[in-house]
């Protein structure tokens, strides 16, 4: 038993060494075209139960890993593109991708491992095939650009850890080779930054400044054109991010409120029969996309999805948030949706979007002007409050006047001649 365990440990160690030395090249093809290509090294830290204790092993993606053509796909049938690499008896690493038209990202990272494989998991008290998934791992890049991250980068997937290194990756490829234009990860940028010059002068440690609330954002005007150049989506709104991220300067998670600046923001998107999108990009550091869905049976539309990618200077890693099952900004086809009051659209626990003086029309735009607006409940309530207050004041004045007249009549009656 001791000899077999020692042999298993030796096999695992040899896989780990091989995984670090040589990167694996993986491609997803459709016909003669390549849509996803990855060159990477990957290792997995997996904890499992034995009959007497809990053990953690390090497993590397071997150079014998191959693409599972049955599970991998370019996503041309409307599904998400998938890259699934398989190795050993029942182990797999999967990456699914999504795009908002200008950026692509790893939407889900999946790890599958087979506990009955005694070469990796000696003395495991289970023979289950375990699958763990993580969303929004922060791997993203502009379309037609290669994502590059040489530095080892760890991601939490369920209760396990996946570490990538020497990674070059591209999805939604226009050609068969990785793009020479690269989007470099934050870890690589930090490793190439020269260290600051040290001095012996005494320094005073000061607390980081408390951020000042930015106030109400400026209202921007955005539009999307269809293929023939006519406007198919209109939007006017002020936008404010309420976001939690790990701060470099403070070395902790902070909650920040940041306004989107309209004159530094470009808009793009697309319009289809029952789906429309608006993508706002600010200086290549922030991309915010909205997806609107139309129900052709009820002729009602709503905001169904919001995706945010942000790579701000104080972030330790790019931030991403995604929710495609929302139900905000509901209105009727042929009308616009308006809400002057401040609204908070919750996307994820770490990100919500505040809107100010919003008006949007994603469907049924016939001119470059908004159609008749359907107002949000908050605006209607705000209009109703002055009416109620005015009516209450008028009623109070009337009651006082009636009481005065009654009192005056009684006083005159007391002075009548007997």
C-alpha cells in the first residue's frame, strides 16, 4: 500500500512538472475555420475525502489533453461557444464564452474530475465524477484581440482552485491564427512595472483619502443604427456605477460610486426583431451593455440583461458582472420608457446601476425622436404627491373658513337686542 501511494504521488508530481514546462494548444474548429484557440498551462488544486482524512492534490493539464469535439462548439446555432479539453479517465476543463459585440469574455469556467482515478486520487472514499463551475472569472479582451497572461493566475471554481499560466487565448476569431494585437492581463502589467526607488528619508504614513460622492451624473444621449443607417434605438440617461472591488491602494474590498462621463463614451449595438442591445464604452476601460427583449405576443418589452466589464487603475484585477435574467424598464411597443426619478437596477451583489432622467426606446423607432412616453411609477407618485398635498391644504383652508363663519355668526347672535 505504501509503495502504491508513493508511486501515485510520483505520477502526480511528474504531471505537475510536465504541465509547468509545456503549454497545451487547444483549438475549436468548424469546417476549415478556427473560432477558439488557446495556448496555456493549467494546474488544479483539488481537495477530496479519503477513508481517514481529507487530502489535497495538485493535478496539471497534461500535454496529451485534447479538445472534446462533441462538447466543444463555435456557438453558431445560437448557443454559447465552448472549449472543452478532456484528459485521463473522465477529467475535463471547460470554458464558455460570451460577447457584447465589442468584447468577449469567459462566461463560465468548469472543472470536472473523476474520483475513481486512483492515479490522481489514491484512497478516495468516493468514485463520483464531480463538476464545479465558476462564472465571471475576469478573463476578457476586445474582439479581434488575443488575451495574454503569462503570470500564474488562480481562480476559485467551487471549492477547488484552477491556476492558468503562459496563457494566450482568443474566441470569436476572424481567422485561424491568434491576433497579433494583445490585451495584457493586470498581473503581467504589474510584473513589468519598475519598482519605485527607495530612499532613506523618513516618511509619514497617511490614511488613504475618503472618496467624495460624485453627485448626480451628466445626462448622455446615445443611439444605435441598423444596417441601412437609420436609427433603431434611442436612449438618454445619466448613469452611475455602484461597485465593490479590491483596491490596490487600500489593499481591501471597497465600495465605490462612479459616474459615466458622456463626452468620453461611445455607443454601439444592434437591433433585431425581438432583441436589441446598446453598448457603451468609456476610454476602453469601461464597457457597459444593455439587452432589451420584446415579447411579440403581448407587444411588451423590458430590459433583460446588463453586463459590465471594468478595468480601472485602482483595481487589482478586471471586474466583470453579468445578469441576463432581469426585468426592468417595462413598456409597450411603439412607446418609449421614461423615468426622471433616480432608479437603482441591481445586477449582482457587487454591482448595481443607478439611472437618472432616463428615457429609452429600443423598439419601434420610426423617426429620430422618442415616441410617447410611458412614465415609471416613481414619476407618477412624485406627480401625485403635490396634488394630494394641495388638496389637503385646500380642504384645511375650507375647514378653517367654515369654522370662522360659524363662530362669527354665533358672536353676532350674542349682541341681539332683547
